[in-house]
């Protein structure tokens, strides 16, 4: 019995879907479909500033990628959802993977959310790249090995760098040390790392006060009063959410910041809110992996910052670099895996394999991926100045310091506290 060509093709396609080896038709079909990338990032609340900055950077990158032909010949579509509590974020992640059928998920700012989400990522086998919120409880890895999850640099990198700057520039200029840090693993780890490094380099000091406001606390007058009563020579603080500028205003009003050395390794998350009216010059000020006004910025950063300022009348913080690094890493890994497969669209495991060892010229500088799926990136810190055209503090161009995270974070499998005791730091 004769069979029409149309019926034959229809039947062959149906048989192929059930009987042929996986991937036989997939490359041709995939080339006609957009690459769908899910984004989970905070857009409201105390962490809105980094989330919004990261989303905008991703959107800018996608415009560039699509104008250049997409990823592996496929245009990119974004599916953006909110990062909030661990439970709700996990539900949104599952929706992105199961219902939206995204090819990859990116985002995550909170360590707590990242901890909870990590096992779900591995179970779902969805390639996921964290912008921040490194998956660790304290500094003990809960997921020592991962296949599909790629994580940011250790959150302690910025504390290690600022501690080294304190030792380099202020040794012998302080003794009484105080801290005000958020009351969760990030804040406690950073303060502990600072004190550990003072001990490591035999810096004479006395801890006279430690304040631990809960995340989201906006009334900080009692903490300010306690710090002032302790009369510190130096204050170390890893405050970084919307509470940071509030603290600075209250501290300035009480004269706490007057003639006190200030070390704020994560202040760059709120940099445009750190107004000259209440933020002193001369404090150690961290911008993590992106400083928007870096005189040594690469061409991509200059173009991005100009676009951002023109469109939003604002300036990006470091989460923009983390987001850009993530999507460009995915693009680079997909195209490297395609090359290895003679142009066929790669499986998720192939893309994950191609991520390892990948180097990216990100907005903030060089970045790469270690074998343990932890990022290495370029960090920027320096001393604040009022000598600029803005109404907020920037970094003194003559006092900007840059370090690569390979010199700031523990090697794969190492215990952080033991590594601090023996690491060969550049001071």
C-alpha cells in the first residue's frame, strides 16, 4: 500500500520520538528554539540593590549576545523570577526547570538560599550558576562536589583582602578593635577571619566590642551607642544590605566615625547610597569584583557603565559583574562543548564539563572556573575619597588595590581556618 510523503514524515517523526537514540533529531530542533535562561534574584527588600544590578547586567549581556547571533546560533530569552525565602525560591526554581523548561538557571544572592537550593540543583540536573551566596554553612562545604552547580568565589575573599590592606597600611596605628556585622554566617565568618589574620601577622590588638544586628534591622542606634562607648580605634564591618547606609548616618551623627579607622569590605553593594554627607574619606572600602569608576577598566566595563548611567541614571554595583560573568561563562561553555561535538547542541553534562577551566574576561576583570566548580575572579578595594564628581564616595585613584581570588580563597577541599594559618599572602 502506498504511503504519502507527508504521512511518512509524520510517522517517522513520531517513531523517532520514542525509538531512536536520544539526540538524533535534537540538534536540528534545538537550533530553531531560543536558549531560555532563568534568573532568580531579589528585586525588592533589603537585597534589592544587588539583585536589580545583576538583572540589568544580564539584560545588557543578552542584547549583546543576540546581536552577535546568540549562543551557538540560538537567540537568548530570559525568564526572571524572584529570590526570597529558601522555600519559595526553591519552588520558583522548580517551576523554571519543570514548567518553563529553561536551559540554565542563574542568580542567587543569599547564602541561606544557596545552601537550601544546592541539593535541589543537583537532583534536577539543571546547570545552575550562583552570582553570590556561596553554598557553605560557616566555611564547611555542604556540597563538597557538584556536577551541575557552579558557585561564586568564597564570601570570605573580601574580608581576607581588607584584612591584608589593614595590615599593609595601618599596622601600628590602632589597638582597640570593634566590629558590627550581620548576625549570620557571612558576618560572623568575616569578623572571625579579620581577627584571625591580625593574630597571624602578630598585630597587637584588643577586641573591645562586637555587635551583631539581625539582617534587616534598620534601627541601629543601640549598636552605635555600644560601639561608641567602647571607644575603638578601628571598626570592622561587613554590613552590606540596606542597613549599611542607615548605620553610616547614625554613626556619623554620633561622631562614631570621627577619627576612627573604618574597614568596610562589602560597602560597594550600596555604594551610591554612601553619601559624602555622612561617609568619611579614607576608609577601606570594598567593591568586590566590580568598581564602576575603575581607571583601569576594560572596554566592556566602560561601555556597560555608560549604558547603565544613561538608561537608569545610576551606577552598577559588583553583582552586575557576577551576573555578566555567569551568562558569558554559560555562552563560552556551550560553544566549547558544541565545538567538541562537531557543531551539535550539547547535553547539559557536556556544558558543565566545558565550564571547568574556562576563562572569561568579565566586566571587572579576569575570571575562571576551578575544578571544584568555584569561581576565581578579580577583586577591587581601596580608600574612599570625596574628591570626585558624585554625591557619594568613590575610591582614590592613587590608592586602588586589585587582587585575584586565587590569592584570597582556600584551595579546593581545604579547611578555611587551617588555610589562613599557612597561606602565603601578599602583603
